């Protein structure tokens, strides 16, 4: 089912502008519970930037909740960028065809046929109202989640899962199947092709980065816009522990503290990073290497666990693990006498030493 038809569309009324606050602010909201009595600081994986240039404040929580309800790794910044592209955050928006007939409605621009099957009563008032953001945004999130799930079943299609989902939202999944990927620019005047590119490019401005006062990020570092919330949390948490001293057998519950038993070794750093994201990993490298699914060493994604033999393992039973964080970097708790740090992925991938050469890459969160 299509959400938009490929016709010249105009919006009734004045030129749409987003509701803006006087100054830009950041809403720091995490969808994960405070585990272990608050001993683990949770970074703001689902934070959105609000205000001038960001998300109108009245829609931020709706967007975050809609993304959090999806178990496929749907970023709230994607939903925000999509709403901007659809309606510029205007809940009264009505798109019309060349003859001025209404074709799509509300902040998420559903056509009536799609709303009839996809609409939800998000606020529990007994009415599924396409013009009410409290209904339309949850419906948008649910539809995007279903499309993202479908997209992940087609790894051979042209485009990432989130790009395929966006194309399906705009053009209908039938068109994605037809072109085995995002429809090309030659299709329908390039509307869907441009729609996907626009949203992917603008999503970053809606994602509130981890505060530099909390995490001193490497120069030029950023995560892709479609990075799942759990991966954002795990990566952010691991990065926040840089500078903590390695302790073999340490449980990593107080990585920067003075209690050596609470400091990190390589595998406890991975375990606690994902625990902050609500995902339980085994304690040791020997067990963690069987977690998730194996992926290519040449195409890692942020959050992937990267293994090498280390000084106390082998190719079959790796003794060391780090986390790939993107941009050819990984974070690791290396060895006794060395602090948790960021090193280049290529230094492991291209190593000629059996101790530091990559033996496996495992993806904990599928995306």
C-alpha cells in the first residue's frame, strides 16, 4: 500500500514552519531502565535535539516512544527526519494533487487507504485520528518498524534496511520488490529516490550526540543515523570508560574507580556495555565469541564484537575482545598496565601477529 502517490502536491494554507523554541535545547531521555540501582550510567541513546533546527518539543516524546516500541533498531532521529520531510511537523498538513484534491493527511501524511489499515489509537481516546500526532506518530513508527523487519529479509536488495524501509513507506513495498531496492532516480521523477536520500542526510541533525562533557569523542567521530538504539548505548557506554585501568577478572561495574575488583577486563567491558543497553552477554571471551552471528571481517558495523587470540587464547578459543565503533576504530580494555582505549580496526585486521590478528567478528544486534 502506498503512503504517497506520485503527483504534484501542494499543501493547503500558509507555508509550513516547525514549532520552534527560542533556543536550541536537547531532551535527554533514555528508554532503558536504571539497572543495578543506578551503578551503571546510562547514556542518552534515544536523545533528540529539540528547538530551533530540531524537533518541536510537543512531538519529541511521541517520536522517542514510537522508536522505542520497535525491536528492529529504529532510530528516533529517522522518524523525526521523516516527519520533517512529510509535513515539516505540521499536524494540519493536507497534500493535494494537481486538481487540488486531498490525497494525504496529517503530520505523517497517510493516505486514507493506508490509514484504514495502519492507523492506531495512540492516545487511547477511542478514535484513530490521522490528524492527531498522538495517533499518527505511533502509526508511523509501527509501519516503519514492520517495513524495517521486511527489509532485513532482503540483504541482496540495493540499499540498507532503513533505506529500504523509507522507500517502502514512500512508494509501497511493492516498488521496493520491483526494483530490488530503493527505486532509481528514473522512477516517478526521482521522488522516492530523493525522499530516502533527504531523510538519511537530515537525520543526523535531530540526533542529540553524547555530550562531549561526558564522553570525549574521537575527532570526526559519529554513528550512522540508522544505528540501533541498543548499539548507540553500548558504544557510548564503552567509550565513556576510556582511561580506566585494566584489571583481569574485574567485573567492570566501576571502571574508573579505585576498587580493582570493579575495574574492567576486555570481556567485562563488552558485557557491561551491552548490559547498559538491556542486553545480557556471557562473561568470558570463550562464550562471547558464540554470541549473535558471525559477520565479515571486512564489513564490521558499530557494536560488533571483534576477537583475536590474545596472549591467553587461540584462533579457536580467542582470548581477547574489543568493540568496533565505526570510522575504522574499536574500543578495548587491552591488558594489565594499560588503560581502556581506542585503537584502529586496521591495526587488528592487518596484523601479522597471531596474538592481535582478528579471528572473528560477531554482531550482537542485527541491523
